[in-house]
C-alpha cells in the first residue's frame, strides 16, 4: 500500500509530541539502515580488492586495483544529485524501497564473478560501477530526513542519519577482516553473501514501515536556485576536503598499506575498518563543537590539523615507519569526521544569516526563512555529490603515485597537503575574515539559532 502523509507540520509542538516524533523516528531508523547498507555495498570493493591475488586467479596490479575502487566512487558521486531529486518525486518510502532493493544487483553480480579465475578487469569495472548505486542512498536519505524534523532537531537527526550511513564503510571492512582471519584470503564471496539477506530485509522493512511525505516535494527547483549561489560552491569545495578525504581514504587505505609497506591482506584488514569507524563516530562531534564555537571556526581548525596530519604521513613515509603511518592516517580519519560535521553545520547558519539580513532590509520573514530552509536542503545534496567526487580524486592521485616507478605515496600526500592549505585559505577568507560589527552580531544570533536546529 502506498502511504502519503499530507498534513505534516513538525514545527507544531502539539502535533510533534502527539504523533509526529514517533513517525519521524520510525522513518529515520529505517532510513539509516538503508543508507548504512548502501554505504557498505558502495565501499565493498575497498575490501574485495584485498582478496584479489594470483591465489584465486585474479592477479591485478596495484594500479588496476586502485581503478577498481575509483569506479564505484565516481558512479556513487554522480548519482547523488538524481537520487536527491528522485526522493522528492517518488516519496521517501517508495524511493527507499527501490534504492535498497537495487543493491541486490551489484551484490549478486560481485558474488558471481569475484571467485571466477581469469575474469577480465573490464568485467569487474562494470560490476564495481553497478555498486556505485549504494553511494546515492546518502543524498536521497538526507533530503528525506531534512523535511521530517523541526528545525531545532534537524542537526541531531541529520547527524544520526549521516553518521549511521558512514558506519557502513567500517562495517564491510570489519566483515572483511573477520573473513580473512577465519576463512583466509581466498574467500571474498563470504563478504558479499552476508549482505544479501540484509538487503532483502531492509527493502521489506522500508516497504512495510516507512511513509511518503508530501512535504518532501517542496524541494524540486531548489537545486537550480542553490546552484546560482556562491556559498554552495565554497561549501562544496570544503566538503571535498572533508568528506572527499573520508571516503577516498576509506576506499584506498588497505591498498595504500599493501603498496607502501607490502602488507598482507590480513595485516591491511586489521586497520582498514578502524579509520572509517572513528571518522563516522566523530562526525556528530564536529556538529557539537560547531554548536559551541561556530562551524567555520571548527572547520578552519580541522583543516589546519589535517595539514599537520598529512605532514606526519610524509615523515612516516620518509622513515618507513609503519606504526607512525597508521597513527597519522587514523588521526586524519578522525579529523575528516569532525570536518564533515562542522562543514554541514555551516550550511543552515549561512543561509539563515542571509534570511535575517533580508528581514532587516524589510522583506517578509516567513518567506525569507522558508527560502533559507529550502536552500539548505538543496545545498546538502549538491555538497554531498561534489564532496564524493573528492573521493574519486583521492583514489586517482593514489593510483598515479603507486602506479608509477617510485611506488611511493609521497607525491600524493604533497598534493593533499596543498589542497588542505587551499581549504584553510577559503575558510578564513570567505567565512572568518573580520566583518563589520553589525554583521558579526547577526552571525552570532544565527549560529545560536542553527545550533538549536
């Protein structure tokens, strides 16, 4: 049965306490589950490539393996905008059912080919591209959840939704570790098989328990308006540095350890899950810190720390220190999580400040803040898509570094360091430069409102 809820007003406190909170929580939990499984399928190739060796008849080069993790990252990034739009067209429940069920296609295809000796690279590239559909789940899920919660709870709800989804990267890598530790490095099919019943169960629960909301349909057209706003692209650039690093490092970490230090599949898998796990758990921390000090200040501090962490990787590479390399990368994952939260917290603050300035100029307050909320939702979708493209860039840079004659990642780390310095400059110049006192006071009030929302 197709359920549409028309009279949805989460800002009405009586409605929210009477029935809205329970309905929103139910949809949020299932949305997190679907997004979590989507992230796992999307990042599954970061695990499967660790199994690919001459032992199972799949002796690909490091360059070819990096290409195998680039393709799903690229497809997932490209699908985020259409997925964000689709949920406004077809409804949260209907699209979640589809987005969950379609994950069976790449999972079954991977299960069929991953242990067939002699399978050519192009087949795996096609299967990996199909796995990119899991990357689109984030955008549709975030767009749907934005409309379900009152503004004072949106930060919390989006943090739970995004963090729960990001944990899918760590979950599939942990499963890969368990398979390697118990069954050995010649059974990649076991990783995939464990997800088939979860995909089916998630699709069924979404069909039975989720709802469609007409309130979500207010979003179409907002993406075009947001695309004409400069802040959309500044924030997207910063999100490349935070989420692009998170997803890019998450996909590549195991291969980097194998290429840089000759680590075995078991040695690689012991550490690959830890970084994404910590990065996901620290994402809400970035939001909480931003509630206190402001998203721009936390983002600036995060990029400074990420630049320092990249310096640690350069030092570890020069000294050949495996322990220092692991420590530096783990710190970077934590920082990307904090930066993901703080960058997203900047979005409502920026547009709410614009709305307040518009009201001060004599415009209607209701229309101004409605536009701010509409644009905030649209920018979340655009920044998510652009940020995921950063993961593609990270893996292409790693592929170039480790596929060359030097077999060293130092060139890649220097490139990342340069980009983090650009992000530091942009954050300071666009969002933290000294402004007139009246504008600064307005921003402080806006940040206070955003922290409650």
